[in-house]
DNA sequence: CAGTATCCTATCCGATACTG
DNA sequence: CAGTATCGGATAGGATACTG
C-alpha cells in the first residue's frame, strides 16, 4: 500500500506527511506569495492538473492550512486563504527556497524556462518606485519564442498597480526590452545582472527607464542568496 | 508519466524536487541527527524498506547532499556523511519540525507510538549531567507491550557514553521506570512532563535519579516549541 | 554489516474533456 | 470562473527473502 504514513511520532515526520507530497511545496509557495483564486493558483503551477490542484487544496484545507471562502456579494467566486497554521509555513518555504538558490545548479534551473511563469512573477515583484510618476508601459520581447509567447507588456500605474498583458494594450511604450528568455530568467533569479548581460539585452526608449531597469525589475525573493555550489 | 519535474525554475520548486519525495525528509532528519551507518539509519526509519533506503541514499548522493565513504581500515563498512550542502539542510529540517510541533495535533502524532524509535531517540538525547558520577543503569518498562518490546535499559557511563540495551545488561539497576508508552512519548515530545504525569509513572530506586528524571531525559529537539493548534 | 533481488499492486497522477 | 469527471498507465514503493 503506497503512501501510508511514516508511522513516526516525530514532528518532522508528521509534518512531512502533510507537506512533502508531490506539488504541495510549490503550491504553498504560490499561496504564500499571495495568490488566492483558483485560476491564479493555476497560473502559478501551470503544470499541475486542475484535478490535482483541487485535490491538494482540499488536503491543505483538511490539514488546517488553508480555508476556502466565498467572496462576499460574489456568488460562485472563491478565495483560498492561509490560516495561521498556513502563514506559519512561510519559514519552511523560505528555508527550502534559500537552500535551492544556494545549492541547485543554475544549469538545472535554467532548463525549466517558462515565459508565463517568469512574467507572472515579474509582475508580482516589480518595484514601481524607480519609475516615472505616471503610467509606464514596458514591452518585453523574446524573439526566439513562438508568437503566442513572444511579447509581453507590463503596465505600471502609480502608485502601485502593476498589470501584465499578453495582448498589446495600445498605450505608448516607454521602453522596449528585447532579449532571450534564458538571460531574462537568469537576471530575475539574481544569477547575473542587467549590466553584466548588456550585450544580450536590447533596450530602446526612455533612457531613464532603461537605466533603472535593474532597480524596477523586482527580482526573485531568493535573488540575494549567493550560489554555494562548488 | 508520473513524477517528472515541476518544470519551474523557481528555487523552491527545484529544491522540492529533491527534498519532497517520500521518506526523504525523514531520512534527512536522521542524517542530521547524526546517524551515519546504513543499519543505524534503518533504525531511525524502521518502516522504510532497505531497498528504498538504499535508493534514497543514492539519490541524495547524486544530489550532492551525502557522500558515502568506506571507513578506513574497515573493509566493507561504510558511512554516509552530509556534504556542506547536506549540512545546510539543517534549517530546512528544523523549520519543518518546528512547524510540525506547533501545528500537528498531539492525538495524531501519538497514534504512531513506537518503543524502539522512542528509546533510540532517548538514547541520543539523554543528558548524563544530572546523573551521579558513576555508571548509572535505568530500566524502562512498558507493561502493555509484548515481551519483546517491553523492557529497555539505558546505560550511562560518565562522562558521556549512553547505551541502549534490549537485553538485561546484568548490572545493578539504579532506577526502575514503569509507565505506558503513550505517556512516555508525550513527555519526551514536551507535551507534558514527568511531574504532571506522576500518577501514571512508577519510579522505584535511587531517589535522586528519580527526582531528576525530567532533567536527564533529554527531550525531543522540538520539545520547547509550544502547540499552537486551537 | 550492508546492502540486492524479486515481485506485485495500490495509487498517484497526467491528459483531456466537460459543466454549472 | 471554478472546478468535476473519467481514464488509463507508470511507477513508486511495500513485503519478503537472500547474499558477499
């Protein structure tokens, strides 16, 4: 009988029974990063089937880690929110992420490029502060990708709203960024920098916005952690 | 195809691919607690089949987390030791254990009683310091258990050696402890104390050793973490 | 002591399509 | 939008016995 428990009273074992099932840690990361709606979660774990996502959310609910609420005055819309027990998983997910950033070889991570995921994360962490105090539109283009995933727009509306579009929003573009997905991902992960990769990045448009790119690009939460793998 | 990767460059996902497979977290706890030999590891994860243990150790080796050494001058004896990457997993395992101690209901943990595991852990964490400065022998008895698992002996030899026996070592006994496994486990986990459970524990022998039981019993590494489940 | 070898199956999971 | 329904298949892993 695969997947009985570990039969250990140890808290590590008990917790691992809940936390260390396939996809769970990744889903928790997504919840902790702030996604609450089913389809937002799907975006964050695109390779997970909706059936399994649904299943895992139920498991987490049964474990007291998330709760499902209907949004007030919106019939049929739901939110998954972390309970205090769920919030308290933040140190766990952080520890896992820090270890991954330190010890997993970049080559391996960079085998899993995914523009939707990257852009979704960039949207989440983008820092509007260095940008002009007006609506700013940045177009990112990865020429090597098929048309449907090639071009993306980030709309930044002061003071803090950031939107991601995969269709031309029609506004004037402040900055055109053209590069390859691997370079952009490596920068976002903190493995390199805009400056170091300047030969691989083409920036056209507002000089100030271009110059502050490394700043407004909010990097991965783990970007500051240096690689330790020998 | 079950069990491909998550296809995410995120360090949490990359790390989870390595760390969140079945048994791995529990095995890591055992390695971090200090077990190095194959059969010691088996003792720490008794419900894991040797085949799978062997498999996981190979996986961990491939991931750069453990290394296998032949013990010098002892042909055929091996040790599994954590690499720096493995040592750096300590914060991960700690975070998982702390969360488990805080949020997993005691009832659930205490469904997984196991005298061998408990005694093995008691041996590891026992604190000889409050004991007399001579060889001290403590007999633990769980009358409800079958004979083969009923009686255990802890041999403490100053300054720091602690042995566990499951056959009468023959020495004079300083303290006879008789209780039930659930009570002893709950105490060891920090869920209650020797004093609170005094009605369920029978202590016969050296008064001083009996009185300092709560002290020399080295508790679980997570015992200090208070339950938070509502 | 330190593992292999073998067998077998329960179950997890991926894929796809569909619904209120 | 927020999930369910259904299906098949791979495989992880449990049980047990055995070996140098």
